């Protein structure tokens, strides 16, 4: 389908990558642990793990899982951890024995947790103490029989949080499991690129979440694709990353963790990025060369007076994704850090990066960049016909980073792919002449006003430029005259005097009349996911 017209804009960047450069993610991380053994790998809560520490501790935990618990190749192990040192130890241990990691949001509800554990068929879980009260509500309704808890004091991280739920105290702590495993030795397992590495559950915005089945090769491909686009930010043993977005999210897993682990980076973990003051403390201590976040995190940091306390002289690039980055936020960030936000686009199902603004881009573009190497992207209309340049269509993707399918969901997979194997993202995009991809919006979020398509991202971008608007989000609501009308939820900046009339007038000056919000609703907060995405579906419950 795709003619890949974006290749003309690559310049010296390679149009193809070798998705088989490493036989598995295991080979990639093992190489890094040998090459950079004495260098700091992770820092959190006052403790540092070197690459050799990560190798030793993960091997001990791997031996425990294999010899004591009986985890075999292909078994699913749930990991319900925030950004603590336990996370990389657990992940590498599971990978070493050929297990499949089921990434679980530590803040998910009991209903969501029960569904994911049962859908994945997980019989083992590594769970943070702060999440054990949720897990205790559903453990009897799942197949989980082995519980390893991590919490304050485990792996040396003094993370404030509640004690382990009393009903789960018969489980074993991660530290105790490592102590036992150090007396054992795990049996090496042959892992190939086609073997699964993650079940990455989607957000469930359209119903029950589904597990994107991601292989070792999927992740190796996306790591190589990202490296091809940002070669100057991959200096072996020299990069410093601050990871404020959660590691259970596929972007942080692929970019912050695996990509930068492979080049010997020093990774500072932030447990709770919503605590902006603590996040700034970490940024001050780390002086990062690389930072990644979502628009809402950047907005919170850029609005904080202490951001100027950070030494930004080493910062090479700031990556943005997960939701649209608004130009005003990028400008605010750049005014303090000297660095614009380099936006990309991806999904859990694509490991995740589909497109990214490569390193030769020198300023904020308002688009998500070029499709990464070895990737085909086509935009299809409702009849699966490819649209022309400058026309909007559903983004459909084919490449080595695209999942094999959803875990045990043949009917969903039949709908998720075109007849010739392109994954249907459900997102609407437009290509320009040079091949840069702009995301218009999710198809399901589109508002239909008098037969005209209104995309919330555009409305929000215009409204955010109005002085005194800190954040906003819009949805479509029923309207007798126009079918649907645009309703805008707005958070005012501290001390700002913003009226609905003034904001509507501002929007009217910047957009066609049918796009202008008919209803302005001021709120104190917007519902967000744990990675900072605004949950538009929950806005419908706000009166």
C-alpha cells in the first residue's frame, strides 16, 4: 500500500534497520551488563545499582522463580510495580528464564486487575506493597498461587507506603526470594526473537483491556529504529536519563529502560511524578541528558517556579508522546530548559514508536515526525482506500515492531488488521508532502457538528493559548440542533481571571465557527490516567 514518500526527508538516516541485530532482548541486556558492569545503572530513593548489581540480583531472582516457583519458558508472570529498583530486577529475571512479563498498573482497580490476571493466565505476581490491598480483593478469583511482594526496604529502596496486606503475609518478599536464589543457579533458556516478552495491556478505553503480545524481536526492532533516529543521544556509558513516566508503560520500557540500558546509561527513577517538587529534586541531582514525558507532566513542570533550579546544560533532547504535545507547553519548557519537546507517536501494539521527530529537527513541529525505518504507514478512509497527501485517514502500520496480535483474541485480531497485514491504530492522521505525520485525533473522540468533523486536539490547542488557561480538554455532547456540540473543560491558572465569554471569543478568532466550544465548564482537575493522559470518556460523567 504505502509508497513511503517520507524516505525523501531522511537525509543521512538509514531507511532500514536490522531487527535481528540481537537474537533476543536477553542478549542485548546481557551485553550491556558485561560491558558496563561497574557503571551505575539505576538510582532510586538514595540507592544505586550498578550494571553488575542488576545482573547478580536478577540472576538470583531468576533462579528462585525457576527452581522454587517452577516458572517455565512461556509462563506469564505479572509485575505490578511503580518505578522502583525492584522493577528492572524482576524484568530481567523473568526474561532470563524465558517468561512473559504481564505489565500491570499499580494503581489499577480490583476489577481491572482481576481481568488482566485471568486474561493472561498468570500464576505468579510480583506486587508492590502499596498495591497488595487491591490484589487481596481478587486473589481468590484468579489463578495466582505465588506472590512475591516488594515494598519499603526491599532492594534497598525506602519507598513510603502501606505495609503488605495482612492476608498476603504468607507470600515471600522480593529480598527473601533473592536471598534464596543466590544459593541456587538458574538453567539457561534458549530464547529467540519470536518468543513473547511482554503482554502489554491496552488502556481499555473501548471496553475490557486486551494484551498486546510483544515479542523479543518487536522490542529489538523498535530499539534499533529509535537509535537510528537519535544517534547523537546514544553515547555509550555517557547518557543520564530521568524516568518519570512509569516503567510499566511501553514507552518508558522501550526508550528509558531498554534503549538506554543497552548503551550503559545512568537511569534515575521517579516513583511519583505527580509530586512535582520531588521530581524537580531528582532532576537537580541527575542533570539529565535525556528526559521524556507526556504533555501534562511537561505542563506541571514548566509551571513550577523551581524548574529554573535545575542545571539543564547537558540536556540533549526532551521526548514527548502518549498524548498530543501542545506548542504553548513546548515553548514554556524551552524557555527554561533551552530544549523544545520532540514529539513522537506510537501505541502499545507497536512497541511503541511508529513515528518520531529525528535529531535533525531543531524546533517544535506540531507533528509526530517521520515514520521510523523499516516501517510502512498508510492512511485509509472508511472503505479501506488509501487517502492522498494532505487528506485525513486512519493510521495503519506494518513493521517489525508491530505485535503479532492480542493475546488469545482471534476475533479482535481479525478486526485489528487489514487483509494485507496492516495494524489499524484507530487514530486519524494526515501526511504532508515531506512525509511528516500529524495526528488529528482518535476516531472515537471525533465530534460531529452539523456533519463537520471536529477533532478535540485542535480545539484544545487553540484554547490553551488563551492567557490564564492552564489545561483543558473537550468532548462532544448531544445537541438538538447540530447533533453534537463541543464542550470544553478548563482549569484556570492560579490567580487567573478567565471568563467563558472571553475564551469563546478567543476560540472564535482562531477556528471555524462549528469548532468553537458551545459550553465552557471550569473545573479544578481533569481525570487522567497514571501516565498523564486525559481520560475524555470520564469527562462525560462531570456535570
